[in-house]
């Protein structure tokens, strides 16, 4: 059974955050200062953002390969949640300077990163500050 949440509140239910920096993974859990910095930075970045239908879908094999380059953040949950009828156990985002919108890739244990994504339009803001937070953990 999935627990329904609004996408903008999903980070409130995460119990762990993984940050991938060119394939190197750092893991932060609730109570860690970096965990709180990531969550607060995320909330600030998406404040006023619009969630919209995504144009693309994720392919597990390609997504896993892509984690070896660039900066990524992954929110990990201890239960399955859903937003807009789409379930997830993890949410993954490629964080890039200058991006004004981005896909949020869903992970489920039965299909990995395969499937439809969420999309956020940051409405005049970009990911620069959040990128800086992740880069300086």
C-alpha cells in the first residue's frame, strides 16, 4: 500500500539522502548536519516551483550509468509513497547549474529507475544554490 503525499512535501518523509558526485557516493541520514542542509536547500529551491507532467521516462540501465558522472541527489524512503498516482521508494535528481527545471526520477524495487518521471519548473529560479550546497558537503 502506498502512502499518498504531495510532491513538494516528499522530502519531509525521506530518512536518508545519497549524493553522487562523479560516481562517488556520500550517504547522510536524519540527524546528520549535511542531511538537514540538503533538505533545507531542496525546500528553498522548490519554494514556488510548479510540478508538471514530465515529457520523458527513465530507463534503469541508462540512469544507473549516468550516476557515474555529474552531481546527483537521491532521497531514500523507508516505505513506498506515491504522488499524482505514481509510486516511489526513492527520488533521484540530476543537479546542474543553470537549470530552471528538471526531472525527478522515481525508483521502485520491482522496476528500478524505469518509468515515468515527475518534472519541476522552478519558475524563474535555478539550481545554482542547491548545486553549491551539494558540492560543498
